C-alpha cells in the first residue's frame, strides 16, 4: 500500500505542476466528497508552516540586526 500512496503522491505533484487548474478542481472535489481526509493533515501542515514562518522571521530579524 505504501508504494501505491507514493505513486499517487507523485502523480498529484506532477499534476499540480503541469495543470494547476485541474489539480485544484480535483482537490476541491475530493474535499467535498471526503472532508475527513483533510481535517488532520491541514491542522498539522498549518502548524508546520506557522513554525517555519516564525523561524524565518527570527532569522530575518537576526540578519537585520547584524
């Protein structure tokens, strides 16, 4: 199953790069039909992004002060 997940992930990444409009429609449709799939991942991803942005801000402030 892990290989299948990896293959699907690669296909989605390629689709996102090659045809972002279709990718957005596909994700919107998946979210409408299966919102439970996205609930946990979005929270985790948002927390990761917030932490990453905080570290970038700290780094930028450190560079500005030097």
